[in-house]
C-alpha cells in the first residue's frame, strides 16, 4: 500500500487521526503526481475530509458559502 492509499483509507479506520501534517503533505504529493485537476478526485476529497474534520471537528456541518463569508470578514494581522 502506497502513501496515498494509506491516507485515503484513514476514513475507514477505527480511530480518527489527529496529526494533519501527513494529510497535508499527502494531498500535495497527490497533486504533484496527478496534476492540479486531482483536487476534485475522490482520493483528494477523502484527504480533504480528514483535514476539514480535524479543523472544524468530526461532526461539524460545513457550509462553504457561510465559511467564505466568515473567513473574508476576518481582519488579517
């Protein structure tokens, strides 16, 4: 099993991964290998799901338009 396969199978694990670094690096690896359109692939979406759940919480409901409004109204340092 290669690195991308291990990361995309994390959704099927009994425990939830707590370290986002392997997933962020794995997403970058996947995109380097398959090209930028790979971001829309099920493999990329599985990795992104883990990262989103780590960021927002495993049981969060995320509305992309609401998040866009929230994040664009925050003043950057």
